[in-house]
């Protein structure tokens, strides 16, 4: 997935429009307490160390609200923000800033968490050939945003959805009759698409290699069996480790020689980064 490609830009516009409608509804009644001609300067502060992500979403919030608000970013997506650091300054119409505040921060705090945790995972395997991948275990309607956050943190995207690559799992194999049948049909259905097969033991790995899979997922394999698979079929196929891939396991997984590790926790176990907006002065 290319960061901020045309598809993502269109998605951001749609996503922000929905989020603003959800929050504002028929109108921000609290903002009406503020004089319409009041202008302010406000700073957004991170209360913890984080990898910043979500600038385009915040920018789009204030673009769609339509009043005069200038956003000055002191850090860019992918930059490390330290505890109590101001990373964004907003200047302009007070009502607009306070109306858009929560929607903008919701996007930044969630996406920055995914970027931050991805960076931590990537650092654990730095200097090895292991690549950190995300999964389809994303928050509904947030898939493209979360996958952008993964790339911002230094990881790579697995398939975006069900349309861009095959991932043949146990139920698919059962329905098709065998790994060979499943892979053969996949090549007929969508020639040229990447074919990945999930395996549970070394016998299934051998079947998947023989069938002509591009990538083989080693689901909950022991370290020894991961090494055996890689040593036996090195150069014939790529290997992806999966299943409870938490931080303590990654260095050992990297030593086995597998190419990828997929981690659902990057996008499904979300804890928002602690952010706050503080008005510094009236303009």
C-alpha cells in the first residue's frame, strides 16, 4: 500500500466526513457559547512518547469544517514525539478549532498507537531479514488508515483485503479437497495473484511447495520446525510465521530464517496515545 495514494486520499475524505457527521450531527451546541468572531491559538501535546501518525486526517477535518484554521505541524508522520511535546499548533476561528478538536485527535491518537507499536516490533528485529506484516484484523472502516499507520511505523502491509491476494486456509483446503486442488484453482481464478497457503505441519508445507504456492504460512510452528521448513525449501518459496507473535518471541523467530511475521496485535489491540489540546492565547 502506497502512503497517501489516490485511493487513500479519497478514503480519508469519506472517513472524515462520516466522523464529523457522527460527532456534530445537527450542530455543535457547546461551541455556540463562544463568540463567533473569536480567534485563538491552540497547541496539541503528546502526553507520552509516540510515533506520530494521522496528519492527513487532522488536516482534512479542518478543511471540511470550512473556516479559517491554519495547522502548523512541528513533527511529521513517522517522527518520534517525546512526552509533553507540542507537535501541532492551530490558529484560527475558535468555534471551528474546538468543534474539530475531538475528531482530529481521535484519528491521531489511534493511528499513532499503531505506528508506535509497529516501530517497537520492527526495532526488535532490526538488522535481520525478518519483515513485520499486519493482518486483516482491523477495526471496521479503518482498514486503509490502520495499514497506512503500519507503514508509517516501518512495517509492511499484508494483503489489503480479500481481493488482492489468495490466503488459502484450513477451511478453503477442506472445501477444495486438498492443498494441490486449492492452489490449482487459485491459479485459474486469478492468474498472477500471489498465492499463500496456511500450513499446520511440515507435511502440509511439502504439499504447498509441490503445489506451487508463493508464500507458506507457518501457523503456530515450533522454532525447530520453522528452521526445518526454511532449510529444506530455501529459495523455492517465502515463509511467513504466524500465531501469537508477541514481542518476546520475535528475536527467536528471526533466527529461524523465515521471511515474514504477521502480527494482528498491530491493528486489533488498540490503546489510544494520550493527547491534549490546550488554548495558549486568544488572537
